[in-house]
C-alpha cells in the first residue's frame, strides 16, 4: 500500500522515532510502513491519521489492489 507517511513526517521535521512514540509503536514499524514492507492495522492507521490530523485516505492509498475493472 502506498502512503504519504514519510512526506508528512518530514513536513513536521519528526524522526521515525518521534512518530513511533506518538503512535505507540516501534521505530522499526514506522520504517516498515514507510518502505511498504508492512501495511498498518486499521487501529494503527487511525492513530497515524489522528496524529497528522488527516483522513486515513489522505495518508494511505490502497492503489489498484481494491479497484475493480469491468
């Protein structure tokens, strides 16, 4: 799943560790989400969205995986 996590974090000049502290996960989890190696659970996605004050769909883009073609 594509995401804007790294961009939003950089705009606020937060390290991965700072974002991890704000969302109660490890820095490694933030790194894995940013690099696309891990898709966050729905509760974690909501926490991330709340920290940035953005809707989930602004931060996370499921891409073509959920788009059905006729």
